[in-house]
C-alpha cells in the first residue's frame, strides 16, 4: 500500500481504532480488512452460500490499491459497534413547535453518530405571523436556525466527529432577505452552510426585470412582491462578501426526483451535492482517476476497461453498505432502503489531466469530463441492473420514473462529492477541483524544512533533469509555475493552479460532470480577491444556462476582509474605514498569511490534549488546542490558547506568558501518578516554551523576541480559527467543494 506519511498520520488520528487510553491498537491493513470484511457480509443476505471471503478480498484490494475509497464514516465505523456508515442525512422541519424540536432531537442523534444533516426551513411561517394556537406571533426560520446551530455546538463539544448542517430557504419565502443576510457576520450560525433555493420562474423574472410573489408557506397566500433582479443582486452581494449563501435550483433537483409521489426534494446534504427526500441518507464513495490511466509509448491514456471494472465493484460495495449500515433512526433505515440511493463519484480529476497532458482550463478537458462521467454512470447503472436481477429492484421502483425501463437496484448511482480527507489518503487532487498548490514547505519539530511536491510535477521535472530544491522553493514562494521561465512552456501550460482557472471554466467543468451525474456536483468556483460582483452574477447566470444544480463561490480573502470592516460593509464609492488605535493602546499584529508549526500530543488527567503552536519569522503567533475523545475541558483550553495567541501577537514576552500558565494544577492530574503536566494550561505553557527555545537556539529568532508593531485593524480570533488555520493541525484552511477544508490533515468544517 503506497500511503504517504501524512496519510498515515491522518489515519492514526481519525480512523484507526484506539483503546480507552487513546492509544492506536489497529494497523492500516487491519482497518481495510475490517471494512472489506464487514461490507462483504451483506452478500449473505441474498445468497447464504455467497463467497464473502472472495468479495472481501476484492474490496480490500480496491481500497488498498487506492482505486476506490468509501466516505469517511464507512472507513471509521464499518465492523465496529457504532456501525453508522452514512455521511449525510436530510430531515424535515415541520411548522409546529413539536415538529421543530423533534427535528433538533433527530439531528443531535445523527451528529452524535458522526453524520451531517440538511434542512429546508421553507415550511416555517415567517417572522411576525400569527400563531392561532397560542395567540402569539411566529419568530421565523432564522431564529430557529440559531436553535439548531446551538444544539449542533453542544453535541460537537461532546468530543464526537464534528456535525455540520445545510440550511435552505425558498426564494419565495417572505423572510428571504433576512435569510440572505443571516451569515453577514461570520460568527453567526457557524455550524451551517446556507443556500437559497431558486426556481426557474424566479430566474426568468431576473432576466426579464420583473417582480415575483412572496408566499406564506402556512397560509399559501401571497404576502407581497419583490424585484427579482434586486433580490438576485442581494444574493450576489452576500456571496461576493463572504461566500454565503450558495444557490441551488429547486426545479432541477425535482426534475430528477425518481419518486415524485413521495414528495418534493427540498434540501441537500451540507456540501450541496446530494439532494434527498426527508429521512433519506447518502452513501458515498469515490474512484481515484489517477489509477484509471495506463502508460503508453506516447505517455498516458484513459484505461477504459479498468475504469468500468472498478465502477462495477464500487457499486457492489456501496449497495452492500446500505444493508450493513446501522442507521441512527428507524425511519431513516426504512426510507433509505425504499430507494437505495448510492452516490459514486471521483477524485484525482485534476491529477489525471496532468498525466494526460491536458490543461484544466481547456475545451479538451471539458469534453473529457463528459466522456469519463458518462462512462461511470452508464457502467454504474449496468451494475445496478445486474444486482437487481439477483437481489431485486429498489422497493419503490414500480412507482418511480424509472419503471418503464429495466429494473435497477439503486434509485440513483452517481454523485460528485467533496473528497478532502479521502483524496489526502489516496494522494491525489480533491474531487473535480483543480490543483490548489503544487509545492508546500513544511517545518518539522527539529526546525528542518520539508519540501512537499505534487508527485506528477516532480516526475515531469525529474524526467527532464530540471528538479532542484531551489526551483521548488521558488514555485512555493510564487504559488504558481506560470512566471517561472526556467520551466518549459509546455509544462507551465498544463500545470495550472486553481487561481489561474477562470470562473467560466470552473462552471463549465462543473456542468460537464453534471450532465452525466444522477445527483449533483460539489464544487467551489474560486474568484480572485479583486473579482467584481458582476463577475459573480455572470457565473450564476452561466450555471443556470448550462444545467448546473447549484453553485458555491468563494472570493479569495473575502472572509478576512469582512472581519476588518467592523460594523458595516463598505459600499461602492465609500472611503475605506479603518479603526485607529489610541496612542497608548496595544493592538495585536495581524495573523500572517503563511505560518509553520508543530502539533504535540500531551497526556492530561482526563485524556489527551493536542497542542498546535504556529510561528513565523517574528515569533510565535498562535496556539490551538484540541481534546481527545476521552474528555477534557475544551472550552477552557481553547480560551487559554486564544488569550496566549493574542498576547503573543501583541508583543507580550514569551517568558511572561509561560510563567503565568506554568504550574497551574488541575485535580484530575493530582489523582494520577507519572503525569508530565499539572493541567491543560501547564501543558500549553510547556509546549510554547519548548518551541520558543528550539527556534531561538536554531537562530530563527533573536532573544528576546523583536518588538511588535501595532496594526491598524484587529483580527478576530474566532474568524482565524474557522477560516485561517486548521483547529487540528494549524495549517492553512481553504474553500473547496462547497466547504472549508484543511489539505494538510483532512479536517473539514462539513464533518
């Protein structure tokens, strides 16, 4: 098995079985045997004499060769007592107090099991509506979203896999303007991604410059009208400002609803790619396209036969997951098995293009995307029909829109999902996204630097005798190959990074994959910082024109900019407002764009504490903590880390901070012998002290640390935690596939 050291570290941290002390007691090989064996056992439900051992061997080989990987919950939980294997769920939110809080309870149970949830809040009556049963007035969808958000936060603090939510509101809901602005402040409703559900009637009204009706979902009465173009511009402005809300096209989701008699599709999972009926779950997996090419005399070409064979094994695997799964709610078990939807997708698309010598932003790449996805979907349906012959069609087949064709085992077969952690494990690019960076410089604990290079670029340069460490450092510094003249033009033409791909080609690529995908395509359209609102609007219109089911955009640096505009958003024509510090105020320097650091695991009285210390050439600039599953005091540790971070960036002497924290005692450590720290603050202090001593001895900083200069605008610590650096490893976070992910350790805001 050809796993990188980073992949092994992620498996040890998140996937391998640990004992009660947090010690890993499972090897990587044992993990894949555990998963393959558990999933293969489903065959015996249909054939008591099935060769489960042979099937397990096929599944094991497919996964360990990194040709296919299932979604993270399957890797984590298959063959274990929890046994919850689905990534995401959709729950209904009814317009009653009982229905709302039942949904909150159900979501908490799902989050506890490691899943994410999608909700439509479109059925809730608007703010200020009369409530006949109580004589009061309704508080509206936004207020209840905040309750859902708080419940998610409470479950998340329990040390389980992070829960995430998608919140959707129809464009014709009377509270739509409030919804569009509900995440204007990045500290609000932090456990939700939000999307506006657009209709084709609305989009036509936008183009025609007409008004459209607002409809009370409770009374079904028209309550007013708004200018479609003004509301569209309001959505564009909000997305331009900080990336939210996204948009989904509800009519298109329901045009592909295979069982319309069961109700409308109103929501998707947290990354926008899996439309589901209420109480359905998604069972996802991805094929690594870098393994679906073969070498020829002239280079590489698509290995069509291998791709088809892998698709068929993957569909068998995912259908078995539906039966092996231990669902968090009985109703989800029943509903999921009525349609048996699976979502087979891809990862490594950008890397595959590199091997084939095709630029991502080219018509040739778009045409190939259609061909590859058509092959996958056609082959997946063939395998699903073959399974139906042996096992029976999905139970609702006869009332589905597919009933006139040959029976299928699965209502849907393909989805393009985000693959942040999976692609890290597989050592390939994420989903259908372009490559974000080809070279990274990492600092390890002894102060030495490690250069990490995209393996395809490395091979291309080595083949021509061009690879040198100095050239790699130059690429890392510039973030692109395009302006480095010592690299041949044909390499620069192909090895383009995400910010060199125009928004138009982002959408064209998404549309190409969507054309042959049953469900939807998770992708983020990346804009440069200086992109205009009109450019965002053009992308939305193009997505509608080309048949996409939804769009998520992110303008580089937009969230950090929003933090600096405290109090209001700068309007066109207004001068930039800056917050001037008083003459004697101590103001922290801003967080650097690029930091390096270490993460240390320390045993504390109630489990393990992971401490990340990040620094730049001026000194230590931020501390993060994360508690292990055994417990701990996450809020106290986080508070200590935040205060230490802001003090260090304000120029407070390291020794003063260490002296204040060192030696603080906690009762849980007093009761145990052999502890190397006396409390969480003590552990944080000792890690800060070790990093500081090491870096000064290596000559990276002078002793004492250089004086800090005050910056003009404060940086919000919560924003840094969410958007700047990964809370688990401290590396830079990025927007990708409709979510915020860490490409270093696989952490995802979406769970």
